[in-house]
């Protein structure tokens, strides 16, 4: 019922910037979190940032002020502005919508971010 469509990934040089977008469609209840996770081969998927329907934000320690998460409730869209990118940021980035009313998690298909010189 819920579909997440991600965009904005690509290849950049160290120090560059990217803006990821994720638009949700379908039956979406008001009380939910949206966020971004990332995963590299052989590693577990890890939290990058999340934002609640009330606008509260949380970031992983490695973000260190470089990224900003935001959302547009009317359009059911979450964004991740990534600045000062490092090679270790290279990963597949996944959008998440967590519905606390129903208890379901919905994932996007993933978008590749590559940071290299």
C-alpha cells in the first residue's frame, strides 16, 4: 500500500554535496517517522538520520553536522542534504517510513552514493 521512491544519489568528489529525496505514496497515517539509513557490503544497515512527524530530528554520530534532514508533510517527502562528503560515506542509502499506528516499516529501493576522487 505504501511506496517510497528515492532520488538524488550519484557520484561526487570528496567535499562535494548531494541532496537525497524520498517521496511516499499510499495510505500514510499521521504518526510516523521518516529517515535515512545506509549500507555497504558486509555491514549492517545503519541509521543516518530520522525525523518524526512532529519535526524532531536525530543524527548518527558520524554525521558530525554535515547533513540535514527535513520533511514536507503535505507531500510526504523527506530530504537529506549531505555536505562535506567523505569517501567513507559511500553506500547505498535507503529511505524508511515507520508507521507507529500500524507498526509497519516501509523501505525504499535504495539509491547509490559514491564519493571518490
